[in-house]
C-alpha cells in the first residue's frame, strides 16, 4: 500500500510512503521518501511507487531530471540522490532490504524480472558519485540470498568495478562493495574463481585493517569484513578451500586477524578467532 502526497506548489516537497503490511496484527514496515523535483519524471516516479511498478522504476533509472531537494531517508555515508535516476536506485535498495522476510524473495525476483540488474551494474562505472554509491547499496541487498540476481550481476560484469570500490575512502562503501562481491561469489565456484583472478581477495584482506570511520559503527564494519573473508575462502559445504586460504595467508590475513582478535568486542574477536583458526590450518 502506498500513500502519495503531491506538492500543491513548486516550493513544497513530494512525500511518498510505501507501507508493507502482510498481517493486520503485525507492526507495519514503511519506507517514506520526501524530496523536491519538478517535471514529468518526478510524476512518473510517484506513479511507479504508487502502483509498485518495478518496470517503470527500472526505466526511470536513466532519468537525469534533477532532484532539487532531498529530505529523507538520509543515508549514513552515501550522497543524497541528485537525480530521479539515482532516487529510483535508492528506492530499489530500500524496498529490497526492508520488505518483510516472506515478501523479500518475491520482490527481489520481480525487480530481477523488470531488468534492474543491468542498469544498476552500469551505474557502478558512473562518474556521478550518487549513482555509483546507490547502485552498490541496491546491488548489495538485491544479491543477498537471491541466486538469480547474483548471477545476473556477474554476467553484467559487476565484479571488476566492485573490486575497485574496495579501495574507496568511504569505509561504508568498501563494506557494501565487499558484501555484494561475497553475495556473488558464494553462489557459484565460477564466480569465485573470477573474483580471485581479478585480485579481489587482496581487497578483502585489506579490509581487516583497523581503520575507523566516524560515519560507521567500527565493530559492525570489522565483523562484516571478517565473515566476508571467511565465506569467500570456503566452498558451499563450509570447508576451507586450501588454495584460497593460502593466498589469503600470503597477503597477510593471519597477522591482521590476530590484531582484530584483540578488539574489545566479543562478537568481533570471536569471529576473528574462528576464521584465524580455519586459515591457520593451511600452511
């Protein structure tokens, strides 16, 4: 269900709320987007949200109509959407991450069927930071527990531009890119082999460095980095892949994990100890 409030004059903001309510007795989940933009593409975006029309949203990804003011929802590190296109990408990220568990899988498949993965991967190479950043966030959520989206992202060539973002100055962007890469890798041995060939594992090991970021929770960042490394060095049965473990160790994973193990956070230090033990078995 959606509520749509159109601005009564050009100075007012548009406000669109997407409400998920699958059970009358359960607390509803909602996504509220408030922004100012004047023109046909903004009208089309409002209508697409009102109708839950993912095909229309995918078409609007190419819109360069300006968003003059963006009020909410604010992201902790990504730039505010500057165009209707990046705003459409942001909405796809929110709807795929905030939908109730029993609805999320179908929504991700609907977004896949609408053809979203190709333009989102294209955004990874955009010179506009807002488009690139919101595409990474969208792909992170769309590829999570969704083999169809993960494979489509791989076929569209997402690995290389995502690996480039492992060196970003934004810790949150590095982490989102890494989690997207992990989502792609765990779905297929072929995907993981290509990731290794492109040098992605070195970027994962580097994410273990104890670098803080005022925009992000440090413990969450480190926990994500540790488990992402763990997952790409194991097969689908949970067994450590010797050649990948050796490569990680050669790139300094053991030393870095030893330092992470000393973090004053039980969950992070425990995860680091677990992965350190697994990699240490490979000489």
